C-alpha cells in the first residue's frame, strides 16, 4: 500500500471534509446565505465528532490524522469567525470581546507549541472536546437569536481548555498526540520520576 493510500482512511476523509467545507462556508457567508451556512457548518461539526471515533473504532489512530485534525480545527474556527462577521456583524460587534477570546484560545496553544517544539501540537484533550462542543452549540443559540450568556459561558470553557493545552506543552519534553488531560501528563511524569 502506498503512503498516499495509507492516508486515505475513513477518519482522514472525515477530517478532510472540513478543509473542503471551509471555502463553501466562506462562499455562503459572503453571498448572505445564513441557513445554508449553518447547515453546512452543522455537517462540518458532525464530521469533527465522527473522525476521532472512526479512528479509534477502525484502529486507524495516527500521528498524521491527529495533526490533520488539528489543522482542520484551526481552519474551521477561523473560517467561522470571518463568516459570522459577514453574516451577523451586529452580533459579532456586540460579542467581539468573547469572539476574540475564542479565537485566541484556538491560536495561542498552537503558537506556544510551535515555539517550543517547532511543530503544530495536536493533543485533542477532553477539555478541548468539551470546549468545542459547548462553542458549537452556543454559536447556534447566539446566531439564531437566542441569549448571549451561553456563548459567553462557552468562552470560559474554551479559555480553560487553551490554558490546559499550554500547560501540557510546557510539561512535555517532546510533542505527543491524543492526550486526555494535563492531569494525565502530570501523573505519568510523577510515575516516571519514581521509577528513576
């Protein structure tokens, strides 16, 4: 099997869908099609949920897949920020502080990881999964005319997840993928210290 064929797995194809969806999301937003944007975004969110499950169920968890997923996350969240600015400028202006915090919570862990390791980190912690789920759900509430407080609460969860990722980067001597939490990294480090 060629290297390219080994990368064309179901989990990676699900992740790849988000790369393909990003230009379409931008097109829908630019041409003011909010319903089509929200529908495609929902599909992108579902593929983000399914790619990790598919990788574990099929035994196709790879370093390449983890990195691809992290890049897809960054592209998706930056696309969402820009599209929401085009589609709902008044709401984004009103919530700009919180939108900025969410964008920062996506970018800062990546920047810290790049400065320490020279590469993009892909931890996929439980904290990040909870933060992504909260942000996705509350985004729909916010932009479909609901209250802002759930979105603001999701911002706090995103910040906490970002802090945890930065702590993990500071703790690790070299990059790793698919870590559950900073607590797990600390426990493993303590266990290794006792064995020395």
